[in-house]
C-alpha cells in the first residue's frame, strides 16, 4: 500500500476518485482467467500491475499490456514495493535526470517508501546523499547511506550551505510544494529540483503550477521538473520493473518493510502509514500468501 491509497480515501488530491471505489494502487497476484486474444499472459502466471484503484480486491480485470511478469523466486511482499515506490525513484534517477556517480543530492521525505527506495538506488549509483527525516529515523537513514538532516530542528538550507558550499546537483521532493523555493536555494547552477509529491488540492495545484512556471522561466541556471507515474508509458514502466526485479533477485536492493498486514486489516495498515511513524513500506497480504508463509 502507499500514500496515494490514503489520499484517495481522504480526498486530498486535486481530482480525488468518485465514491464508491475500492482503493489499492499496486497489486501482485496470479492470473485466474484470460480473455480472447491475450497472448502476453497465461492462467497461473505471477504478475503485478499499477492499478491506481481497485488493488484491495480479490479479483481485478486488467488488460494484458498493463501486467508485468514477476519472477517466482522473489518474495511477493518485497516485489510489490517495486511497482510504485521503487519505480518512482528509479525513473527519476535514471530516466528523468540521469544521475552519475559522485552527484550530490537531497531527498526530502527520505524515510518513507519512496525515500528509502531513493536511498538504496542512490547508493547503488554512488551518489552523495542528504536525507531529510525526523530524528528518530536518522539511524535508519545512516544505514542506508545518507547524511540525515532533521527538518524539525535544523534549517536544511543552512546545513547544506555549510557542508556543500558549491551546492547540490539535485533535490528530490516527495513532500509539499512549499519546499520548491528553499530547495532551489541549495542547488548549484545547472542543478535540478524534481517534485514528485502531489499537491493536496486543486487550489494548491494551481499555486504550484504558477510557481513551477515562474521558476522554470527564471534565468538562474537551475531547472525544475515534475514526475508522476500516471504520465509514463507502460512500456517504460515495464522495462524498469524488469530491471528492478533483477536488482532484487541479485540482492542489490532490499525493500525496507515496516509491517505486513492481512488484507482484512487494511484499515489498521492505513492508520499506521498515515501516522507518519513508518520507515519504509507497509504491505497488505492476501490470505493465500499468509497461509504459505506460516
Ligand atoms: N508522483 C508519483 O508518481 C508518486 C508515486 C508515489 C508516491 N508519490 C508521493 O510521494 C510522497 C511520498 O510517498 P511515500 O510513499 O514515500 O510516503 P511515506 O512512506 O508515508 O513517507 C513519507 C515520510 O515523509 C516524512 N515527512 C512528512 N512530512 C514531512 C515534511 N514536511 N518534510 C520532510 N519530510 C516529511 C515522514 O517521515 P518523518 O517526518 O518522520 O521523517 C513520512 O514518513 C507522497 O506525497 C506520495 O503521494 C508520488
């Protein structure tokens, strides 16, 4: 599960889903039946998909091109975190800004599902990483290779100016759009600020777009980019999921899983993620998977 499951339920997005709906942004399961002409998957295949809605169901109907095969060798709870949280980090790092070894980056929201994916993939890419999180999560950030900054008690602009006087190459922001101005302040000329966190209302989207355009036009040598999986072609997502499955199989990434809950305890799992106390991911498991793991 992910923040967008919560956002869909609370309705804090510019265009929230209309009631009634079933939440569930990502799924991993087994093909139960196929329609005519579908040559991509067969009954019994283990597949995953980015559904945006509907993932908390027993059965879901999807077209074949939206499914990716998942190797049976990998743990389903770990694999499902790659479908959203890791693919966001992977695509921002390797498709959108194309980081190179030695780049210096700041990750805002570093302790979350997407943030910890950024840290693991950033470490693999040999980046120097600063990560913003609450103090209680700093040892986890350090273990993942980041230099932690406590945004409650420290001004991250001061911290970065002192430790990186030339500025950073990239800032990756999964939190509010109010980080845009200060995020740009810590970038070097030629640096890029990437916003992947969604604005929480239509008004905030408009205000963000206005700022976004203003900063894009400002001749300060710094770039502003936005990222959202809903804007990415399925073929590119599939290529990157396959690459991420390989990294997981090879042990090069290891999703941080803070909790696994049976599907019938989805409310408890949502509450835990919503509390903001989680480090990494929370996964909901179907009864079949729970039976296998006991
Ligand atoms: N564009 C896309 O396609 C896409 C896809 C997936 C997710 N997202 C977005 O990415 C964001 C992060 O998702 P996630 O799944 O990683 O969330 P998450 O697992 O809930 O983690 C977010 C973490 O950020 C920290 N945080 C909260 N307020 C903060 C603040 N003001 N400044 C800095 N850190 C703060 C919290 O930890 P501490 O405060 O305790 O450190 C929280 O645990 C969400 O907005 C989500 O909607 C976008």
